[in-house]
């Protein structure tokens, strides 16, 4: 069963913050219903082409390519997974076994993502 708590979030936070800093991005780290680790991107130097949407973390290359946006999102997902994440899910037999889900939001419904110049 998917589960992530505050302790796990605190362990993953330094690596996530390092990726955000590397790409000059600002965001928050949170937990949704104890099953999902969430990063909400508020502003940064990368233009994603939209002011708010949720990233499909399973198909980053398809939607963001291999450019700077794709590189950033792939590194962010890797940092969010850390070393304890696993996925033994088998949808063919309706078996779901995952450490926790990963959500990345670019902006929010009430707060748009802002593109700022790189420092």
C-alpha cells in the first residue's frame, strides 16, 4: 500500500531542494493524503509553456522532450524517488504495490507558475 509520511519527506527534501536550486526553480514540497509526495513549482527559469498543469511523471520525454525542461523534471523525479521507492504494480492482475505516488504541479489553479530570468 502506498504510504509516505513526514519523516520520509524530510529525508527526501535535501535532494529535491538541490535539484530546484540547480535549475533556479522555486517550489514547495508536501504530502497528499499520506500516499503522494507532491512538489508544487511556483516560479523558475524554465518555460513549460503553460501557467498551471500537472506533470505526467511516466511520460516526461513525450511531453517535455530531452531539453532543459525534460532534464529538470527527470532529475526532480529521481530525487523524489530517492533510494527507497519501488513499484511492483501489475495492472494485468489488478495488483497495486507502490512505495508512494509522485506528483509534480506546475503552478496551481489559484496561483500561476511564473517564468523569471535566470540569475
